[in-house]
C-alpha cells in the first residue's frame, strides 16, 4: 500500500507533500476529515514497532492535559491517537512495507528516497 496520513491545514505537511512529489498511486487521507480507524493504526504500529513512535508529544492537548507527567503505556498512546487526530505524529508515509513518521529532515529524505529510489 502507498498512503500518506496528513492534515490538509498543516503547512509542514503541505510542504513535505510538495517536496516528496508523490506519484498518483499514493492515497491521501486527511486525518481531520477522515478519522484514523483502529485497523489503520494497527497497521501503522506493525510497521513502526510501537504506538509511542506514532505519538506526537508536540500536540497542544499533550501539554494541556499535562501528559508528560504521566506514565503512559502503549495502550494509552493507542487510545489517545484514536481519541484525537492531533496525537498522531505527522505526516505518516507508508510506501509498501516501509513507514516514515514525522517531519524530521532525515525522515523526509528517507521517504523521498524510498518513493523515487
């Protein structure tokens, strides 16, 4: 599968999508208008290794709920991501069996290499 989970209102996501110049074979899912399903999150977890690796500690709600001072376990990360889209680290790019999570330069470069190899 070739898919990208993103926020259409996020300037960083827009910039990365433009930079990646993704082929038409990619499916785009705006996680604000089309919620992530548990099955989709399971697939992301299988590829990334953990729910925590998919979790954004930059989310406003993370700070508002003072989650940094709580001992979160994998099940908590899963529940929070399914509860509110902002907890998913974005963008998530899936290219067949490879997953690229987040917007670090290294990650974006690796995704670009994977897509255009």
